[in-house]
């Protein structure tokens, strides 16, 4: 990312939700309410730890995604998976 603030795009209204206090946790499936339309949505922030990459990628859904959907997420830059193949469903929350 080119900025220090991270934003989640609401899947309902399409507006960005900034995280200036950095309360959105990386590597965990969570939910929040849009600051604009006030609808709830689920999100996952993946922080790539591959050598030389270190890209943060956010994913948002209107409804809670399945564990297999989250396990299939890959880095937007290097295309490496965020979660290991042995990650348990409990590791997502």
C-alpha cells in the first residue's frame, strides 16, 4: 500500500471505511458496520509475509464467507495464499 491508513470498501455502498486507529485486525475474519450506509459486512485483511512482498490486501463480503472461501484468499501482489493449508476454522476468528 502506498498510504499508512488502511480502508475497507463496503460491499453494500462501495465507499471506503478508513481505519485511522488501526482497530481492524489482520489475519482474522471479522465484521464491522459501514461508516456511511451503516450496513454490516464481513472482512479479512491479509498481510503477506513472503520475502520482499509485505503487501496488505483486504477482502469484504455482504454475508459471512465460508471457511473454504477465506482459506482460498491470496495476496494481490504475489498471489501467495495468506493461510496455510493446515489452518483450522478456529484460526480464522
